[in-house]
């Protein structure tokens, strides 16, 4: 039985809920049919990562993260993917179906019930990789530096080692090694000159 209201059906026949907006795209599908006793998770992050990585790569996406959490009697498996230019709902649906089919055939998972969610990262994802900074080009960011300072500005450019951020009209080089935390700040009413 599906979790939540019926939404998108992938070609493998799994049912789920889809949400698309400017921040993220999610496809959830239910797999596994027999309830299991006990509270231990039967689905491991390593197994999911090993199964999902080649599928995500073949779709020309980046595998950002895999999490497994216990939700009632099922495991919630979340696979977070991204790409330059974002990801669209059709591609997420295809990747979700492919991962679901591959996981169903994994002997380590056997018949453990789980909910698979394939999603793009939300806007609140920390900027931890050079590609995250590249994708945040022209976005407002808040950066906590390792020296205790906080820098707020717009990403002008980035490379493999640092980003250039416009702070009050001045360009500031931010080496990634000097960042303790950085996130994109949501702008609801961006003025063109900032």
C-alpha cells in the first residue's frame, strides 16, 4: 500500500508523492511488502549508496547524500541528488524508479519494507563542496568563518579552492578551508542592484 496520497507512478509501478517547486523536487515510492519485527534498520546507508551511485551517475547527476531513518515499522531511505542547472521532475521520477528496482533486488535488504525518497537538496543545504558554491552563483550567502567572523554577500565566482563574494560592493575572496559553515539565504524580494 502506498504511503500518503497517490501521486506519481513510476514505470515500475511504485506509488508515491511528488512535489515540485523552486526549492526542491521529491519523488517518494514505497517498496517492500512484509512488515518486520523489531526496531533495527534493515536498510544500510552503504548498501543504498552502492546501489544508487551508478544509477545517479548514469543520469548525469551528483549523489549528494544518502540517509536512512526509522519511521514506524519502515525505514525511510532518502537519496539526495543535484546537478548544475537543477534537476527536473521527470528525471527524478526515472532515477527513483531505477533505484527502487535495484534496491528490490538487493539480497542485503531482502523483504524489508522501506519508503524511498529521491529528492534534490533544499535551499538550506550547507555549501560544503566547490560544486555547491558554483551552483550558488549570484545567490546571497551567509558564511561563518573559522576565525569567528560572519560574511554576508553575493557569490560572484568560484573555483576549486575559493569563492569570490561581493560584500557591500567590495569583492572578498573566501577560501573554503576558512569556512566553518555557509548557506544560501532565501531572498523573497531581491532588488536587482544587490
